[in-house]
C-alpha cells in the first residue's frame, strides 16, 4: 500500500516539475508545409527546456516537418514559433536524407558541426579539434575517423551524424529518427549520449517509432495527419486507446483519433 501511494506521489511530482519547466520552443497555431502542400495544421505545442521530448505519429503525420519548423528550416505559413535558446539548434536529419556518396571522412563530417559556430572558412582551433575528438569518442567511432562516411554501415553513419550534432555544442538538439533501423549497440550508444546531453541541461527533441524509448522521455508530442492530438507526459499521452486510434491498429472499436488533449507535462 505504501509503495502504491509513494509511486502515485512521484508521478504527480514528475508532472508538476514538467509543468513548471520553462519552454525552449513555443509553437502557436502553426501551419507549415512545402510549396502549396500544407502539412501541419494549427499546431500549438511547447517543448520544455532542459528536457527530453519525443515526437511520435504514423508515417506521413508531419514529424519531420515539425522538426524542420522548430529548426527554422521550414517557415510557417501561419502562426508563430518562438525559440528561447540563444544558439542555433543542432539538427541531425534522418539518415536516409543524407547522401551516401558524400566524399568526406567521418572526422570531416563531425568537424562540419563546428561550422555553425565558425563559418566554413575559418581554420579550426585546437579547441575545435578537441571537441571533434571528444564527440568521436562519445559515439565510439574514434577508430572510424579516417574512413569515408559513405563506406560505413547504417549504424556507424548514424553515430557519425549524431557526433556532428553534438559538435555544434548547441543547447537545443533536434534529431530525426536517430535510432530507427539500428542494432542494439548503436541504439544504446545514441540513447546514452542523448541522456547525458539532457542531464547536462540541454533540450533534446527527437522523433521516434519506438514506444519504449518514448516512455523514457520527459515530454511527448503526438501527431496525426498534421495535427497535434496530444502533448504531455509520455505515459499519459501514449495510452493503449490513443495508440490504437492514432495508428489505426486492428482489434479496437475506436474509429477515429481522439480530440486534442492537453495533458499536464
Ligand atoms: N519536401 C517535401 N515536399 C513536399 N511534400 C513533402 C516534403 N516532405 C514531406 N512532404 C509530405 O509531407 C507530409 C508529412 O511528411 P513528414 O513531415 O516527412 O512526415 P513524417 O516525418 O511523420 O513521416 C507527407 O505527406 C509527405 O509526403
Ligand atoms: Mg520523418
């Protein structure tokens, strides 16, 4: 009995702490897309600062577009986006969006992460080189530094892209499906590094298809057909009913997704 009361109390405390968090990003009634194709419709959402946020939704629901909007790569056609971070966000795009044939080594790719601060034409300092070495080490790819990016396995290349993101030393790290299709080792390494970044006070936003991974985050944004259907603590957002409705899973009588719910968190 005591354990039950305790665990309930800690859940409530957990919610209260995310409610109190300052936002790193605030989107108000954002509509955005590509050319004449509007993908996101009236999205109002909040990304808490210094926390791990996951963005979920079926294929084509607008997860990548939402990251593009937060990153500033895609401008909204309506609504507003406010980022409180001083630095430019570090954006790690989906692996499949990066050309396999890029003629550069792993070290050069990670060093590109420093360009956001330096511009491409300034010589790297000893400090830059030290940051690059540290990022290679943290992703356990230091032994691959001289290899061509295009010659790596999917998991190795993804770790190189995450290392490039870390090298930017931004306080807002955006990652598009960083662990999709990777083996356990690469996923574990990336998860550990993102956990460390969050523990160091950085804001981490990632898209994922992995419910177990999502449940370990602090905050969750759930998209369906370009609309935000829920946001809040992952355990509150990702209920069985909601998951069945949004992913149209068989075996449930729920015919359509829920109305937008704004949960604490
Ligand atoms: N560059 C683009 N130009 C036009 N339409 C796009 C582009 N990128 C994505 N879309 C369309 O936007 C919708 C949402 O895509 P996306 O944000 O990539 O979803 P998700 O990441 O959830 O799979 C899809 O219908 C997709 O076809
Ligand atoms: Mg996507």
